[in-house]
C-alpha cells in the first residue's frame, strides 16, 4: 500500500476554512489553513502544489492528454523564496466534457495522488505533503468548498483502505 | 467609481470577444474559416509587462509557451486567490489575433480555467502587438 500524503488546503478566509472543514466531516489527513496573506507560499513543509495549467506556466507547463497530470520541478531560486520543489499540474477535460465537479474532481484528486505515489516510488519521501488552493479545489468555482472537501475526503478514505 | 469602471471594462472586453464556449467548435466555425480576428486575454507579471513594452510582443523565457483566454474574466481568475501572493502584481493584457494564426494555437479545456489557447514559444511573435491594460491592476 502506498501511503497517502498529507494534504494541505490553502484558503483565503476563515469563513472558507470553516466551510471546507464542514465538508470534510470525520476525514483525517487533510488540513485547511487560512487566511491568505502570503503565508502559503512561505509555508515550510509543503513539498508540492497542485496548480491549474495556466498558473503553472512559469514552470514550463504545457498541455498533456486529458485526465492526466505532470510533475514539474521548481528551481533552487524558487525554493529559496518559499515555492515547494514540485508543482503538479495539467488536468484537462476531454473534448466536449463538462466540468461537473462530482464527476471530475475525484479524477483530479486521484491523478494527483497517483503522481505523488509515483514520485515517492522513485524518490522515497520526496512528497509527503501536497498543497491545493481554492481555485483548483473548486474547479474554478464550479462547486462549493464544502462539496470539494467531501469529494477529497472520499478519495483519501478510499485510498487509505486500499 | 473604480468598481464601476472595472465592471464596464469587463463588460466591454466580454462583448468584444466572440463567444468561445467550445473552442473545438470554433476551429470548425465559419468565423475561423473566413478570417477575421479574435481577442485573447492573459494576466502577466511586472517583468512580463516590461518585456512587452520593450519588445511589443509576448515573449517566453524558460517556459514552453503561454496560455491565453477568450474572456477577461478567465484571465483575471488566474490571478486571484491566495496563490496571487506568490505571483506578485498582475496586469491584464490582451491581443487581437488573426483567426488564421489562432488556428495554429492549441485549443484546450483545463479544469477550472475553462476554454483556453496554448501557444508554444516559437509561435508567440505571430500573435501581434499586445495591449497592456495598466489601469486594471489585479491583486
């Protein structure tokens, strides 16, 4: 069994943290933090962010096949400024597919966690903590934080049982 | 007053950009076939603003290419949430692209961002001169 990494969700307000935590229910291993400021960028201990394709542009993201993600390396300079060593990005919808959160977000979360497991297979312990932001977690606002928390929690629980 | 100005500009940008709900459909549309232009948007860092002002085109350094969005709202969304704190100040830019050039870009549909176009670095000079909307800073 590949252990699930810790998941940190970075939210811009205390209200959003409360909403997210409400959706989490009794799930362990997912931590919501806020408010924003630039605390997230400088938070030590996060090994990878998941960022949408456009937000990962500066690390050389480029379109990849739908329903897959890529793991990019950040520079030493980035890391000295608080950026984690890995950026995970790339989840595209298939042609004609609608961004229905309940169907698509679990696919995204599993893709990200699969990618983490693959990195950790090659470099044991390289990614122990993954960070998400509200924009990516809610598919750009397509769903509520509470619902995305519930979906993320279900994925983590399912993977923990495997 | 500034809020009203932003709303009006957003409306203007949205109206001046053709509906791009399905970019795959757009590629096959009569608009794409007949020529014409399409306005695309992206938000950029201060460093990229300087680069655009100096070269009058989008240029990419150490990246594979750049992403562009058919609406100003989509571009703005890239600069919001607390990740913006790591991006620094962001400025809205746009470029009006001949549809013949647009067909050379890669039409994609990223989750969260909505329909977008990706232009590899070598194609960026073909896009033309960008407009920097300095009066609409995004934080």
